[in-house]
C-alpha cells in the first residue's frame, strides 16, 4: 500500500488518474490476492484435517474488512511520509518487527500480564486478530474486540492522510 504512489507514478501523469485511483487500485489488488490465498489455505486445511471448526462467515468477513481498512489507512499514511522522507521505509520496517508478538498472533492477549494487557488493547491489530480467531474458534471470547475502535481509527488516519495527499500530491509527483 505504501508504495502504491511510487508504482503508479507513470499513470499519475495523466489528468484523469488521481492519487485516490492508485490507492484504491492497489487496495483492490492486494485484497483480492489475500482473499484468494486465504481461501485456498483455509479450504485446504479444513478439507485435509479434522479441525471440527464451526466457521462464522460474518465474523470472518468483519475481520477481513477491519484488516483492509487498517491496511488502506496506514498504507496511505506511509505513502505520504515516504514521499517526503524516503528513509521512513527502513524506519517503519524496524518499528513494525515486534508487531507479530504484540498483536495477539503468537501470544493470546488473555495470557499477557495485566499491567501490559491494558496497553495492548490500543493496538488495532489485536482487535483484527481477535475477530479472526473468533471466526474460527467458536468458544473463543471476543468481548475485547471493538470494530468501532478499529474503523474509527482507520477513518481518522485515512482522512488525515488523504488531506495531506490532496494538499501535496503535486509535490509528491515531482519527487
């Protein structure tokens, strides 16, 4: 997502193609790719192994929607920052390394000690992974998941990023 403006620089030279078109096109491409790969992997696991999973499709789709919204908003923010600070790509890579641990992917949020667990709820990825886990495991407690928080954060970050893109899109194209 963050590289969508760089990949579409040649197309952005046309008057009809806007930065919003490039971001939406990259979002659709990435989303469809991830959905297809996820469908193959999950279908293969469910067909080959006796998982006894009761799949909750609406919960699964909600988790994918939260993930797509988060990716689009954070990716747009990073596209703006990387246009002015190219070193941000490396900094972002270093900053996001521990996300696998602090997003509830490896360690369940319920297993984190209490003083740190309260800070963990501010990470929107914890809500996305919790919603996804709840879609596959019927008995998993998803009381802490707040789609409103995730979508609200995505709207705020996305609106601010679009505001900066609208203001500085000509400067970004010149870099």
